[in-house]
C-alpha cells in the first residue's frame, strides 16, 4: 500500500456518512497520515439562495464540523468549510493543502449522481482518489 501523508475527506453530516469517517480515520492512522475534513456548502445555479441564507448555512456547517472535529480529535486547522461548487471546491482545497489522497463517499441510493461527481474530481485533481459506498 502506498504511504500517504495527507488525506482529505469531503464530508456530509448525515448519520449514514459515519462509516466513511471511520474508514478515513483508520486509513490515516494506518498510514501515519494527517486527515483533513472538508464540508462544501454548495451553490447551485438554479437555486435562489440569498447571501444571508448562504452565510447561515456556512456558519451552521462550521459549528457542526467543529463538534465533529472535537468528537474525532481532528485539530481545528484540519477542519475546512467552504462555499462553492462541489467538485471544483474539493479540487481547489486539495491543491491548497497539498493533499495526496482524496477519499470520496458515494451513497448507495444515489450512485449515478455521486459517481459522476467522483469522476469529475478525479479528472480535475489528478490525485489519488479512493471512493467507497456508504
């Protein structure tokens, strides 16, 4: 197995996502790697969210990630919340943080949508990517 130094897991706050977090923690521990968590507050062109709604969603995500980080013992500097388009934001942050592995979760009930997103991230980032169903 390749030794990774810095792993990033774009996260969802759903209960169903917890197995992905466990997998990421285990892999980071096994590799002796740093683990960064990222939540992307998405902006869809078709939505009519106001700046205030986006700001509120961003602040709520920061609080949730902070609580999760405390629970998992992930340091604050490895907790990231960004507002933007899902795929490009993940790639941008991965490059910014010098990530060498992106872990992506694919919901079993929405595989076609999330597989397309995963392929887009792989194509854009040119980084090692591990995808798993949850």
